[in-house]
C-alpha cells in the first residue's frame, strides 16, 4: 500500500487505520496475562501450565514473521495485513469455542500465526513511507494504537477473568473487533496501488532476503537486543497480574488494571516522543529505559503496598518505550531494500525471546515463587539498555 510523497493526507489516514488494527493486535498480546489464574482454575492446571496459551501464541507469532516479511515485500504489506486480520478474527472465534485446554492452545497458535502479519508489516509500511528523520515520531504515534490495545487487553482480561463469560467472552469480543477492522481495511485496499517494482524484486528470494539482513553487522546488535527484551521483560511481565493477585489478595480485575498502567506510561512516551528524541537522543533513551525497566521489577518486589503497583507500572512502561521504540526505529533501517523482512526478523526475535521468557518465568513462579521472577529482570534489563546504548555510541564513532 505504497503512498506517493504528494499524498501526505492519505498517509496520515492510513497510519490511523493501521493504529486501529494494532489496537486489537496489542489487546491479543496481553489479554491472556490476567486470564492465566482463571484458565488455571477452569482447567485444573497451574498458572505456569496455563502460560502455554501465551507461549504458543508467541512462538507462532515469531516463526510466521519469516513468512509474512518476505511475502509483504513481494505482494504488498497492506494486502497481507488485510488477510492477517481476517485470519485473526477466525482464530479468535475458534479460541472462544475451544472445548478443552489442548484445543485452546492449538487455536492460540493459529491466532499467533495470523497476528504475525499486522504490527511488523505496519511498521515496515511506515518505514517505506516516512523519511527517517520523522520516522521515530510517526512510529510513536502508531504505537499509541498498540499501547492502547495492550492496556485495554490487560484490563479486559481481568474483567473477563472475574466475570461469568470468562476467557470465552474475552476471545469472542476480540473476534468481533478483528472482523470490523478487517472489513475497513478491505474497503481501503480497493484503492491501493500495486507494490512497487523494487518491493517485488526484494521478495523474489526468501533466503536472499534473510541473508541481506543478516550480512549487516548492526542488524545482529538490534536483533540481540530484541531477544533480550523478550526474555527479560515480556516473559516475566506475563505473570505480574498473578503475582499481585497472590501477594496482595487483589481481584484479577484490580491487579490487571494496575498493570495496565504500564501501557499508559508508553502512551505518555508516544505523546512526548518528538521532544524526547530531540532533547535526549537515542543513546540516553536506551540507557535510561533499561534502568527504568529493571527498577520497576525491583520496586514490585520491594513494595509492601499494592497502591504503588500502578505508579510503578506507569514508570516502567515509559522506560520500556524509551528503549523499545529506539530499537524498532533501527529495525526499520537495518536493510531498507527488504524492509518487510527486516522488521519481521526483528519481531521474530522479540517474540521468540518472549516465548523463552514466559517458559522460564512460569517455571520459576511455579517452583520458586516470585523472588527470582522479579530479580532476574532487575539485573538483566539495565545491562541490556546499557549494552545497546554503548553499541549506538560505537556505531556513531565509526561513521565518518
């Protein structure tokens, strides 16, 4: 869905539509966090075992990036997004109708496969359309859709977990939302031009596209940083509502509402991103983000008062997107000739990291309690932020 430089209004409208699609995708990413205790109760399993619905989604999401990215470069990113949205609607409906936990996990895997074609391809589309100097601010604006969805998904997960409809109602609601935005995207698609010739050539050879990205040394730094974020941030975060529920005897609705303020912190970043980038620069943002993320987990562990959970989550969310948006901006520029593949590989690393993180965090939570669950990211995330900031400094010094 390429947009000519002389059509900024059309580009603005398209970014808004993509942000709405990202809203539902973001909700799907976080809807199961607060549902884990309800799933554990309904299916008579442990919260760690219930985490399979997140692990399956994340692994499928990550692996399918390697399919959607090259196909987006070849056939058009917006066209693939439209197909993915209809696929998500069907998979969410099937998840709501699952008769048992095993079937539910399979349907969540299918859902993750379809969801892989939304946010990363939208980011790649923005990378194709928006000049680099304006891209971080535009991605931050697009990010408001993802973050609002994550916040809504986190809160809705708690509300549904404490209500009669439960996880079935949560998934059915998302199915309706996906279908609505898919139809809007389909209407938009009717006037979309065909992919540019360069995009078609870029997608001609899947292995060549991957090699094009992986031959760039800087790409390895960005991808490794994405894996670290998935393992040490997204994995442990999945158990924060369950942790607050057990430690402070909060309802799942209250626990998920407090953790949902994490997304509000991200929204604060998105609103102020243009000024933050100009004032502080990418290196300071990455380093500060690492410290704020790690400090958030430490504060969750130390705080004896549940009332502090919301402010902690908010500051943690702000720090996350200081780091994450810097990462994803560089992901759009790793290999511009195959941008869809570049961003897809970035998302692949992020969500494979999340799958590893959820697996390890679930094992720790079930067998050793919350202390290692919270202290490992306390140490690892500041190191990740410092490492990426250091790499940015070295890269700037090496450039003429």
